[in-house]
C-alpha cells in the first residue's frame, strides 16, 4: 500500500508539473500548481519530513497559492492573453533541445547513482562516525520549532511583509483609473 501511494503521489506531481508548464489557461495552471504542491507534501511524508510536509501545505498551498489566485483575479486580462498566446505548441522548446536536456538530466542522475553506490560522500561518513545522523525515530520537530521561533522569526516576518507588499501591488495595478 505504501509503495502504491508513493508512486501515486510521484506520478501526480510529475504529470501535473508537466501539464502546468505547458497549459495555456492560467486558472487551470494555478489549479495544477495546487496539485503539484500537495503531491510534493505527500512525498515529503514518505521522506519522513513530516514538519516540512505540514509547512508545505500551510505556507505554500495555504498562503502563496491563495496569493497567486488573488493576484490572478485582480490582474489585467489583456496581459494574460498576450502571455498565453506566446506559445502555441505543447512543448515550447524544439524537439532536439528537449531531448538534449532530457538526456543530460538522465546522465546526471545515472552518474549520481553510480558514484553514491560505490562510496558515500565524506560528510555522510563523518556524520556516521560522530553518530549525528538523524533517524526516523528522532524528534526533530521540537528542534525545528525552537529554531523557527527564535533564530528565524525575523526572516519569516520579512517574507510576510514582502508578500503583503505583493498583494498591495496587485491591488494597485488592478485599479481602474488614471490617478497614480
């Protein structure tokens, strides 16, 4: 069952991401972005990163995506139609460039798998020697919570101010009239 769910989330993320970058309708693209972000949260759960999965859902799905939808609703429709008419094909790159990129990515993945299967990187062997490897039974959520509420409070607040400025900017751009 776990393997089936993992492959379902992986296929859902890959297919939705491929459709997302090639779809012409912006509203449907935002919905596909929601599916990609949600599927990635499911994959984070399989990687035993439960805190990151919850953060993915709360911050990106719940915050950033809602901001994008709000900006889309307030945006200029002529601008969106110009952007959508720029690409008429399913894949914008010519076929030979897409194949070169695909094979280059495949080569990097094969090289990484072969090099990691023969010998582990030095930072992993050092962590094993020190005994500082995080196991699935460790409670790292408590440590992350303390970091977020002490060391990283200011960066999160700065990011929230920037998101609010983007929201105000979207509302200002969407206003009708000549006054600036």
